[in-house]
C-alpha cells in the first residue's frame, strides 16, 4: 500500500514560502492589470460611469435597487443624472452601458449596422429555454418570429377579443358594489386565464392556478443570483420550469396522437405547421422543445405581469385624473349605445380614439418594460463614445418617455398630447425594430376592452396612493396592486 511520504520541516517551510511569494506575485500582476484597465477606461472616449469594485462592479447597488420599494429601475436615473445620456456600469461581471437618446435608441433597435443583438444572460436562457424567441440566435430568431407572428392574425385577434370580453364581464359582474378590489390581482387573473385559453385551451381553474404559481417562480428566478442550491430563488425557478415543461410535453404528445384535434389555439397551429413541412419531405422545422420554450415565453411575456401591470397603472392614473376620466367615460358610454353585438369586436375597438390615447399615455408614463438590453457584436461608437465588442447596451426607454425635451410636462397624465404629432421614435413602450413586441396589438386590445367595461360599469376611488414598486419584479409593477373602492354608475349619471 502506498502511504503519503512524511515531509521534512525545512522543505515544508520552503514550499509554503514559495507558495506565498507566488500568490503575491499573481495578486500584484492582477492589480497592475486592473489599474491599467481602469486608466484605459478613464479615457474621455469611453462612456463615463463607475465600474465599482473589481469583479463585483455595482452588482450590490443593482441588487439593492431590485429589493427596494423604488424598484429595480431606480438604479438607472441616479446614474443618468450624474453622468448624462450615456453611462456605463458593471453588473454580474459584465459591462453595461445605458443609453437614453431617441437617435441612439433608433439606430440600436433598428440595427441596420448589424452590430447589435439581443442576448439574455445564460441564467435567463436556462429559465426560458435556449430555443425561446428571446434567446435564439439572430437567424433562428427570424424563423421563430415568422412562425409566431402568424398566430396574431386578424381572425385569431377577433376570437381573442370576444373571449377576453367575456372574461372581463364575468369578473366585473362578480365584484360587489361598494367594495374594494385590488386591480393588479384581478387583471393578472384575467390576462393569465385569457393567455392560457389562447395558447393551449387550458381552462381548468385549478390547473391554471398551479401553472400561474410555477410561472411566477420562473419570473422571480430571472432576477436572482444564478446559484443552484435548494433554498435559492434560482433553483426554485429551474424546478418550476421543469414542471411546466413536462406538462407541455404531455399536452403535445396527446395532441400528436390525435393531430386533428378540434382545439383552435396557438399550440395547435404550431403543431399543424410541423405536419405541413413534414409532408413536403422536409425535416420538421421546429422541435417539441422549441414549441415548449416558446409557449412558456409567451406565457411569461404576455400572461404574467406586462399587460396586468399596464392595466393597473392605467386605472391608477385615471383615478387620479378626474377630467380625463370624465372625457373617457363620455366616449365609452356613447360607444356602448351603438354596440351591435353583446360582445366587443375589433371594429368597436377601432372606434375608441380617446381610449387609445389613454392607453398610450398610460404605457408612456408607466414604461412597464423600462429598458431593452442588447449585446454589442463589433466595436462601435454611441453618443460619441467608444463601445467595445461584448459589452451590453441597454436602451433606457423610461428616461426617453420622461424626458421634458421629448414630452412636454412628462409627469402630467395627458392623453390628448397624442393629438399633436409626437417626436418620431419617441414612444417605445413596445420597443422598435426587429424585436418589437409581438403581442403589441393584443396588449392594446386587452387594455381597451378592460377600460370600456370598467368605465361603463363602475366609478372608483383609488384607496392607496402609494406608488412604490414591487420588489423582485421583472417589470414595473405597483406594489399596492392599486386597491380601488368601486360603486356602480347609476343610469341617471350616464349622459343621454
Ligand atoms: C402592455 C403589455 C406589454 C408590453 C408593455 C410589452 C413590451 C414589450 C417590449 C418592450 C418588448 C421588446 C423588448 C426588446 O426590444 O428588448 C417585447 C417583446 C415581446 N413581447 Fe411584449 N409586451 C406586452 C405584452 C405582450 C403580449 C400580450 C405578448 C404576447 C401575446 C407579448 C409577447 C412578446 C414577445 C414574444 C416578445 C419578443 C419579441 C422578439 O424578441 O422578437 N408581449 N414586449
């Protein structure tokens, strides 16, 4: 049997001495390298900003913002005030540049130079899946987007609006008059239900509740440190993803067995696409994993917080701006009188011009998705500063939406501002260019249907004016959820 050789005391000292000297040399070398880097970065052609501590950067400050009542976005305006329209920082070991001018937003988002791409950090790709439209490579993204965009045809939009209207009517009828409801909770329930129905015809309340719980865990994990220990948010998110994936896998396999299923939903349309390509002796264009990843992505992008948050902010702004609410109600009561069917149609929504402005103004002020991340593929110049390949550039849409040189009195809720021509490319609630929100029209429709039914049925008072933002939320989400005290509109209050 071989035993470890006993060490002589002197050779032991020599060994440790050499080890300490070696470690000191490496440390000194690293420090010199960092100093050189910092000096290089302080050059005036690099965006101003603080890269924070070596390796950690400003991650701690960023995480503190995520956990604070001002919300994760709070990290940005403080630095923008200090450094201007273009500044850099370092988060999770990566350099991030924030940009808030219309011109730069346009050129980066339209990406005619091909120098930018959208790539989420590895941990997010692990949660939504690397075949998701959010994480796919440039070429693959185009393919997936092409397939998904087909799902938003006028026909499916019309069906969706009818179904969504039914859900809203049911929900509003269940509200007790002279009681308090939490708008965010109600909006979340309705939008999630509507998405489950549209994407995969899921209607069972219990199943929807479970799915919603798991999707929330995935969303929470997106902002967490990617540490996989059983007690971490990230681990719980990964576990939740696995459960959702196996549920979707089961659904797909059942549908494949009877491909002529009568369901007319997104999932079915995606499966039909596959059959079409197979019959042309082509390899299937999409794998089951791709379908699963993208159904999950759509649930997160649509059914989770975005639309529900936008609805919540809109109700809050209206509750605080009586004149706007009066004008809106007058328009909607007139439309209510001329409705030809018992449910709202796409044509009815097209008549809602003031309501559309209310929706747009709410989206501007709330900036539910406050910034859009891109990765730099080639060294380039932004706002006169040199930007290096591999850096992350974030378009700070919220700053643009609240810039007084772009929107007059930006903190005033004034839907009529959109009567006048606004500056081109200044409205970024749904992004711009090849990655513009796929569900933009669907989101606007949901907001209009909700508005119509709410203002023609109820009067309300916002009972908690607190504007704090939810901690750990991926989007700007009102912490109070916007509690409102509702009372029915009396017939004699309606204009004749
Ligand atoms: C008020 C609600 C919504 C807001 C504010 C919103 C906002 C956005 C924004 C800003 C982007 C682009 C981000 C970027 O360029 O980096 C985006 C992308 C996306 N949105 Fe939405 N969204 C909303 C609702 C929806 C709905 C209802 C759906 C689906 C039915 C949806 C599906 C998507 C998808 C799939 C993408 C990725 C598009 C791509 O990368 O090509 N969104 N959304």
